[in-house]
C-alpha cells in the first residue's frame, strides 16, 4: 500500500535536500524523489560553498537548523574568510569542498532523518484536482499522494547541453533531462522561460606544472560555517592555484566563435551576467589582455581540478587548444570539456513569499526553477519551502516569512517574488539594504530563536545561542567599566600607529579605535585576559569577535535598525486584493500593469516593484486613507 505524505519533494539537489530535511524534522511525513540517489546535493559546477553574500546565506541556513553549513564544514579542504580587509558587513565565508564527500554526507544525513522516505525515479507529472496539487506521478507509473508538493528540479526541466555544435538532452553531463512538468504547468497558466548556465573544463592535476602558478592557501583560524561545535573538517587541507589567460589564449578561443552556440543563436536562454563564459568575457571586455583563473581541487585525494573562470560552450577542441596556452597548463590533459546547459524556469512573480504558487494551491517551487543560480540560493529557498509546506500541511493559516532586514534569505525571496528575473539571479551584498544588520557572524542571533519556536532548530542550538549572547553582553559590560592605564598599552598603541594615552581610559574606548583589535588588547591587559577565561574555549574566538564587532559598529548598527523600523511600517499596510489596479487611472500605466501582475501583499512590497514610482505609492496611500 502506497502511503500518503504530507510533503513530497521532487529533486535531490541542494534545494530539495534542505526542503525534505526541514519538512521531515518538523514532523511532516515526507518523501524525497530523485533520479539518482548517488548524487544528492551534487556540486554540478564548482566544488565550493559560500563566497560574497553566499557565505552569509549558508550561515543563515545553519542558524535555521539546516544542514548545508554542517556538511560543508565536514567536507572542507580549504576555508577562507573573504573581505577581511573591509568591515564585518562584507566578511563572507567560503569553503573549498571535497565534491564526493559532500554528496556522501548529504546521503548519510538524509538516511538518518525520521519521517523521511527516499525514492529513486523521475517525476513526469503532477496530480492536480480542483486547482490544488494532490501528488505526483512517476516515470515507472507510481502515483504518490500528498498534501503539498515542492518542485526543486534544478537544470533538469527540458535540459539541453551544448558543446560547440553538439547538443544533447540532459540535466547534467551524462544525466537525463526531466520532461512533461513544464508543459503541464504551462497548460495550467504558468509563465515559463529559458535560462542558461555553464561549467568549465576539468583537468588532470598530474599534467599541471604548478611551478608556474601562484599558490593560494586557506585561512588558519576558527572560522567555519556552522554555529554548532565539532563540525570542523578532518580532511587534508589543499591549496588552490592562480593563473591567467593571455592574448595567445584569447586568439585561440576566438577562432572557435563561429561555432559557438552562444553567438550563432542556438542558445536562447539568458546566462548569468556575474559568472560569464570565457567567450563572453572576451567580447564584453575586449580591451583586457588577461583574465584571472583559479585551479581548484575537486577533493581531498583526487587529481581532478576545476578551472574556475574558464566556463565555455565552445567546441571541445577549441577549449583544449586554448587551455594549453595558459601558463602551467601547456601539457595539461582534460577529463571532460566545459559545456553550457539551457533549462526551463518559471517566472517567480507567480509565487507568494512562502514560495507557494499563486495558480495551484499547495504547490511550492524552490531553487533554479525560480530563476536563481548557486547552491546557496537554492538551499535557502529549499529550507523555506520545506518549512512552509510543512505548515501548510498541518496549520494552513500559518506561514514563515523572513523580512529584508532579518536575513539575506528574506532579500533573496522578496527580490524573486517582487521583481522577477530576466537572467539567473545571484545574491550579492549590494542587494541588501541592511548589510550591517545581516552580518555572517550574527545569523544565529537573528534567526535561531525564530526557528526554535517553529520546532526546527534544536534545543542544543538554542542553548548555544543563549550562551553566546550572555558572554557577548558580559564582555561589552566589562569593557565599559574597566579602566586601562597608559603604561600597559602605550607600546601597543605606538606599534599600531595610533595616539598614546596620557591618562587612563575605559577599555571600551580603546576597542573603538580602528587600528586596534580586541585580540591585541587581550595580550597586554592581564585582567582582561583573565576575565575572558570564563568564555568556553571551543567558542572563545567567535564570541570575543562578536563582542568586538558590536562595540566598534554599535552606532552604525543602531542607525540601520532605526531605518529598518521606519521602513517596516509600510510592511504592515496590507493591500493584497484591495484594488482593481487596471481601473486606477491615477496610477501610471506601468504601475497598473506591474501591480496587477504581482498583486503585492503590502505597500512595502509594492514600493520595491520596478516601475512603481513614489507618486504611485502616494496614490495607493491616499486611497487607503493614509
């Protein structure tokens, strides 16, 4: 007898894994269906997690009780905190991972979760009755019934792979595409489109001349993704390597342009502007004589390397010849060439902020199906869709939505459902208005309590959060009360190039100096070092750093909180279904069209719609009596 489920998740990528885990851990009877159970959360492109803004998202997923951070930590072969020369709002964690171990750990994790069933098969259709999803139908003919369904199909919907003039159906190289779902949803009224992404050549490391490359080591410090203790990688750490293209490489690539599906009209889908193919770089930046490339190891022991920055859909012979003119790669052999892939996506303005579709009840979309790119963006949507599908199954009036001043995840989802996409969406710190509030160090402070109240974040996480907040507060209060005499710190101040003390000052005032680190002061102020002995060793650096960030940036943090509170008033003015926008002639034509299409829930969301002007917002406020 086939059981009935609360939540069915279609697709075992980063989004699907987080969605299934979240729903099951919250108590929903959950089924995860994937075409290949050996490739859960496969790193289809580069073997890395995090990066600018993306690292903040991984920490938010972890703070909510997701697994991306834990699994990334355990499979890390290099960890770096990017942008440390800038303020903490810009710090972004990034890990190089063992591709095979990452997927293995995800499978081990999924198999350990109670309430989660796994099924290997392809979904070929949705069971929809009275405009409400009731389950899915698989390729081998099984009908699974459920209260909710989450589609996380990645690049598999009508996926088409391009290598020069060669084209083949597939969701990834060597893997079958998924059919029929797009056509069924299009017939139901959904708007769909095509996007494109790509990946570079994979190289045999035994044939690389590393003596010509610049070595790049990881950081040797306390940083990692997860807020849980004991998730640090035990794998051998490996270096990445830097090299550059040159005019000879460019000339070789240009010889293949006439055979490029990017330029001959074969590829119709828009590609990611911020991660262009090497041929696109040569056209867009024609004046540049070189482009930086990174050789990244695919795992702890494998000889396979990923040539980051050399994504291409040119004929394989062209890629091969051009690659061999790159310093260090003159004799390199390849395991497989780069390729581009086109796939279907659905316009995300057809979603609510819960990621439930507006056209079919209880149907959720998450990941690249919504027009995003990146493992991190996919995982973030997955955990949010999993939470909301669980809530819809058990408490239909409840929902879990994060605001733009609460999380990068909130920015991501609001951008998607409010603005839509015309190219693969990638998160950047510049997309967030409240970057100082949304730092990577405080994701647990922002989100863990919310998740704990839902029942997703564990009691262990809640206790760790309470402990962290307690000690940060103690350190701040100590710094405000403790006086430092000049003779103990003046030599440090001289060494750091800042003004000496003529009289005693509070420790807090010294920490405020941009040239001085709190860790510098610990080494010269014995009572302070003794006081910090009460902080747990396993989390000492994280907690002390958290206190320092708050002290140094308190003014900026408070200013941003005030701004967020001012803007938040618009988020509480509901307008969904209150107007027939097409009849409001006092609105601009573009505003009428956009508002009718998106039907925003609040004035705040309406303000963020491209094409809706401040004067249009004023008209709506007047009509509301505001």
